C-alpha cells in the first residue's frame, strides 16, 4: 500500500506537474495574449488620443471660425441696416423731389409763364412807347425848325436834340429778347 501510495503519489505529482505545466502554458499564452491585447489597446488608445487632439484642434478652429462668422454677420447686419437707412433716406428724397417737381409743373410753371408773358407785353409796350416818343420829339423838333421864327429857340431845340441823341448813343444797347423781335417790328 505504501508502494502503491508512493507510486500513486509520484504519478499524481507527475500529472500535477504536467497539469501545472499545461496550466502555465495556458497562463503564459493568456498572459501573452493579454500583453498583446494591452499593446493593441495602448496603440488604439494612442490613436484615439491623436484623434482627440485633432478634434480638439478642429473644435478650436471651428470656434474661431464661428467667432469670425459671427463678427461678419454682425457687420453685415450693421451694413444692411445702414443700407436700409440710406434707401429710406433716398426714397424720401426722391418723393420730396417728385412732389417739388409736381408742384413746379402744376403750380409755379404756369405762374411764371404768365409772368413772362406779362413782361413780354410790357417790353412790347415800352418799346413802342419809346419809338413813338422818339418820333414825336423828332416831329416836334422838325415842326419847330420849320415854323418857328425865333432863331435862338430853333438853335436851342437843335442843341437839345443833339444832347438827346448823344445820350441815346451813350446808353448801353439793350438787346431785344428773341421771342419779341418779330412782335416789335
């Protein structure tokens, strides 16, 4: 029994050693696969860290771009409101000019045309009166020269007529308005 016990014990020891070796091999393979897994996870972690850093950079770039876009949007809205104010100002100026134009066309223009026609009539009358006055003075001077027997009176009338003609010659010439030239003749 002791021999059997010793045989069995050695057999058991051998089988245990064998099992331990197998378990150690399994454990070693598990460790090795665990190390491989750790290495794989570390490399994946490094990749994720790189991606995270890239995403962080992209996020900061996006934030800056958002800030720039926000500033540009504010600038555009200010410019747009300024443009709207300008358009309103221009449209009110256009309306005002249109009202003034209508007023000129329908109120002032007829009034001034009437004034111009009235002045034309005055010019015509004054020109005719001046011509009649000049003819009448010449007629009176001729009549006095022909029928008066007082020589000094005739002489004085001729001197006065010369003064009048000199005064008329010294006056600056007054041009006849274009539209009135044919009406005066």
